[in-house]
């Protein structure tokens, strides 16, 4: 079903040679470093010896699928930073790195002796990315910063659902994922500034502020109107008709008509050209005021026809509609298959694993899928050897619990996930 692909460890990308130290945990930081890793950066996950990244514990049927997806193309060094030798290893890595990513609670990095000034003293060209729930300053800086809390505090949850029911939290790590994508962009901006100006800098990245950007002009809309947006299901505050509609065979379609010409084509297609001149529906503002009445004939038309008929009729009329898919339908859609949006890769535990392809697509400097997500400490020996440590010293550090360095860790990621 999915495009079968091998991992290609010898591939390079536009970020080949970029050294990234990722001390983050869970989703936002891993999403950030994934974007860099997919395009060739050498991303080294710095994990504890006793405490690995808890993303490994997000399992499905006993398998750490989130880790496998978000930590592909990365390496793992397991080191105890509470021990002087462990901190010494990290500082040697910092001196050679380009990017340092962390998402500790604000103030924790300072307590570790790794405040931004100290990091930049070790490496003046370092880009330090600090991810937190609410930012490095402000009265909420020390509050726990989980995406779930931010999705509530940001105003996002009160936009989802219906007025007579509780607000809805997204059933996925939406704030974290958005923050991670913003973080990759911010990192590249800082690296470009370093190219021009020669020095590193600190990126203060908060889940709250990146999530708030999703709400558009909501703050000014409230100031202008004094009204709070209604929680009105799938309806929009800027265009009508816009909703999901059930077909005769029990399927769903999503439909949006944001332009007057589209509305007129829609009304003609459902046999209600009279609505074009009806004052209740003649303008966008009028349709929004009468959204329920505006959508009723659309819903009736769709409910009387099966999905295939609805799609064919609306496509012929150039009306914007699409089926609402479950995941089994997404991954078998011919467009998704032809574009190879999902690829099937070898996996030491599952045999094969499906995951999203590299995004975005670049015509001249494409990303690649080079290696599976690493086992805990899989690359500790390799990393220390690259730093100049002799085998005997690596063995001593492993014996003292400074590092976790399994011997013979499989290059295909078969080490304990």
C-alpha cells in the first residue's frame, strides 16, 4: 500500500555539517530537531542514563511509535549530567555545536551552570533555542508548560466545539507541533543572522505565543466589536456556508464557499439559484447572520445523495468540497499514494513502519530518510570516540554510570527503544 523505501544513511542534505544538540523532551523540541535532521543536520539527542526522553514511553500496542516517527535521522548519547565527567562531555560537545535546544522549565538551565551567557562563552557562534510553555520572562514563566494547558489558556479551546458543550482540547499535541515548526524556522533565521553577523544568539520560543498566532486577528476583532467569538462547531466566523455535511450513505464531506462566485455556483448546483438574490444570503455578512438557514438547503441536498454523487456533481460545478476521511481512507487515497506522502520503512521491531515523508519538498536540495530513531544511548561510544576518547576511557565512563554505552548497538536502531 505505502511506498516501500530503504533508509539511506549515506545521503546528504542542505544542512549536512550542521551540529545540533537536542536536550529537549517530548514533542516540541523533537519536532523542531526533526525538521533539521530530515534535511541533513547531525542531531544528537542528549538523554539521561537513567531517564531517557519520555517520548519513548508514549507507546501504541507496546511500541514507541511517536519516538520512531519524531526521532528518525537522529543519534542518541545517554549521559549523566549530574556527574562532573558527564557535564564535561556536554561542554566539549557545546564547543563544537551550531545549535543547542532545550525545553527545561525556565531557570533550570541556569541552575545547571549552562545559562545562555555561559553557553555563548563556550561557543560564541552557538544558536541557543529555549522552548517553554510561557517564555523565559513574565509571571507565568515558572508554570508547567504542557501544550494541553496552553491550548486552554491561549483561547484556542474556546474556539472548538459548541456553545452548549464544554470547550474542546485538540486530541493531539497541536501546540507542541506548531511550536516545533516555528522553532525550526527561528533556528534557521538565527543561523542566517550568524552567517551575516558572525555571532550566535538566544531564541526564546513559547508554546503560548506560537499557539496564539493560530487565532489570527482575534484580539483586534474583540477590541473592535466587544464580542467574543461563538463556539459554533465547524462553522466559520468569516464565511458561510462552511461546515461538514452527512451524505446519504453515511459519509461526510467538508465544504467551504469563501468567495461570492463560489457561493453562487454552489446555490445553482443545489437547485437554489433563488438564494443568490435573497437578501438573507446575498452578501457574506448576511450569510453569516443567517448561517443556519443558509446551510439548511445545502445539507438537505447532500443528505439525499451518496458521497460519490456529491463529489462528482460539485467537482463538475467547480464547487470546493472534499470527503472527510478517517486515517484508513487518507493513507489509501490515490493522491496521497502517488505523492508518497506516507512511506514504508524498515523497522527492527515491527518489520516495517509507516510514517510521513519529508516535508516540505525541495526541488534542488531535498531531505532524506537516512536512519531510524536510535536506541537509548545507541551512539554514545561513537560520539565519545569522535571527541577523542580512547576505548578504555569510554569503558570507564560506562562502568561509572556517566554514560550508557551498549556494546554492539545495532546501526539499524535495534537497540532497546
